[in-house]
């Protein structure tokens, strides 16, 4: 995915980082020694290597291993740099449990509500129909009297 479109992005702790422009710039100015043009390489080579080798993938385990080799200050600086300059967004969480559970609960409550409404309507219809047919002056009695008078 990440290499097919020539973008060098990866996922680290559910955050998406894109180093495409950085890696292109470092490669373009790789011949500069720092005297005539500045040296643009400021990220650790292990970190940039992960983005090149595992583009489009989750590199959390490999990145943690690479950062563990650095001092705490250097590791914190690498993460700060990634967050400030290369952060693109977070991964899509719509198919995770925290979203799908809410959808299933909403569906269950809707089914319970509709079943309750339907049973009340059915009960009221049966009750009204039985009252009409059982009452002495009801519709059924009037229909019998009318049919006797027609004969």
C-alpha cells in the first residue's frame, strides 16, 4: 500500500506518519556535505529505514525496538519530531469494538421499542374488537336486529 503510490507512510501507535517529502529531500540533497547546502537528515537512520522498508504497515513493535536503542532524550526527540512535522492522522476506528458495540446496542433497543409498540397496538385492537362484539347494545346486536327487520 505505502510503496505502491510512492508514499512512505506508516502507522505507529494508531497514528499515521508520512515521511515521503522528508525522504525525498534527504535523497535529493544527499551529496551535500553541509558546507554549501545544509544537510537535511535530522531523523535517526533506523527510524527512516523502518518507514522505507515497511511502508503502509503498522511499525509499532519495530519502532519501539529502534527507539529502545536510543537514549531517552533522543527517543523523545524523535517522537516529538514525528508528531510535529510528519503526523497525518489517526487510523480508522469505525470497525473496532468501541463503534460496533454502540451500533448493536442501538439496534437492540430499537427492536425492543418496536416490539413493545406492536404488542400494545395488537392488544388494544383485540380489546376494542371484543368490546364491540360482546356488548348488548353493541354493533353485533344492532346487526342482528337489522337483519331480522329485513326478512
